[in-house]
C-alpha cells in the first residue's frame, strides 16, 4: 500500500532558523506516524541541499495535503495558489510592519505578508498556529477553522555534541556569560539588554568588587543593518566594547555550548510569535529573565522571571537578585524544566494525530492513531 503523503512548503529555509527547525520537526513527526513527507522551497542554502527539495520538483497529484508555512510576505504566491491539492496553513506570525523603518524591504514584505494572510484564506482547508497569539491573528484575518499546535519544540536539537566558540577561547576561564539569541532586528530590542548589562555591572561593583569577569553574548544574524550599526555605537558609547559581544550566527554545536555554559538567559523582545530560545534555555537548565511582551508569557509559562516593566534598571536589579538571593536560581531552573513538560514530543505528536483525524478528506495512514488523546495545549 502506498503511504499517504503530507508535504510541506516554505518560500525559503535557513539552517538554524526557527521556521526551518519547525519544518524539520514536523516532518519527523509525520514520518513517525507512517506518512511519506518531504519539504520543498525555492531558496535552499547549500548545507540543506537534499534535506529540502526544490519547489519545482513538487508534484501536487502525489500529495494528499500540503502544509504551507507562512511567516513573511514573498513573491511565490502564484506558484502556491497554482498547486491543485488540499492545502493547510501553518502560521508562524509576522512582525508588525511598524517595527521596521519606513520604505525598507523588511517593512514592505511584512505588509505584504499580512495582506497575503487575508487574501489567501479561502485556499486552505484548515489552519494551524504555533501559539495562542498567532491563532488570535488567524481569527482576526477571517480564518474560520484554526488550532494552536506548536510544532516547533524539538529539544533533541540540544542533545548533540558541543563545540566551544572561538571567541570564548579569548576570554578568562572564570568568565560569567549572559546569553541572548535572536536576529539583530528592531523588535528584538537588544539595546535594552545592553543597557541592563551596563547597570548590572555597576550593581555588582557596589556589592562586591571581587566579581568574576562578566560578558553579554548576543547571538544572531543581522536582519537590519542600520539597527546593528546602532547597537555597535551604543556599546561603544557605554564603554562596553570588551564586555558585550555581537557574535553573529553560531553553529548548532556552538549554540549548545553557550546554552550549557551561560549563567543566565536574557530576552527583551517586544514581539514574538512563539520565542523558541526560551524553551531551549529551559532545557539547558538556564534561568530566564525576560519581559512580559507578546506571546512570551504563554510560551514561558512558569519557566522564568517575567517582568512587567521595560526599564533596563529593573531588568538589571532582577538579574542581580537572581545572582544573590539564596535558592532563587535553583527555583527558577526547576520551574523551567516543569514548563517543558507542556511541549513533550509525544504530546505534540498525539495532538497532531488528533488534528489530522479531523480532516475528513485525508486518507487514513497505518501509523496514525486518530483516537489519540489531546495535550494540554489550547486550541
């Protein structure tokens, strides 16, 4: 018997990218369930050749369901709409255009993405959102059938080998690292982390002059060149050139090393559709300090210290308290590990089975269990 085929399409993919990781994780779940499944894209980096197939090789006649992943506007709409097979939307959120400079390409594609989200709603038999925030946006865009299902959380990515990044070798052996992972883009607000780090250093000097060396490591590729230059200037203005490291993208082994060896995980993002690094920090037993913006409170749950204030001094005081209050670090780490239980692979797989079972046109698959129980995720 020929396996039922559920394929996925994203306009572009990139190694280490959150949406791309979601594609790979979803494919692994589908194959576990006995489906045949492949990923297709137009823009495929060399290191992912073979892992992701060119979109021109996709055959809709062989596909029982195509999962289309939407996270930004793109120019491949005519191709997508021309595929004559059942399609479902997987929505990863679009950063609001106002976060990007007027006239920039990022703002244009963000605006385009929101327009496409509304214009194409009749193309899809159903829609998945990877967070409650994203589902609320689907409802606002007129999608009558949607479900929250975070097909992103593959903690196995953090189980592989580690590699010490080259820039670490140049630091003193007892250095304490504060880690933040995310693109250099306006909505990520790394400038608040830089200022908070400046205040934290002052607090530590006042409390104890014998503190170990401190470093703030900002990992992530550059989405906005002007914003990245502004961060570099701000670091210079605060005299933190040796303490704040803008390291760009890291390999998976390097990222694992950083998660496992950092002292705290920081986030000040103003807009996140999900924010996977929070859960990666939970998995690495790394205490999290962040601000209660966008979908962050839902993703993090009890798994970190959530701040209502955007004041970098409040952020610094919280991080200082985490360093000095007896038992607080251990309590925060334990809460993070409990938070991860909501995203266990078996729970996500069972929720996917339940959703697929609702699609009456989809042929049954030997590996799937349509009567599987749902998880605690909201829908």
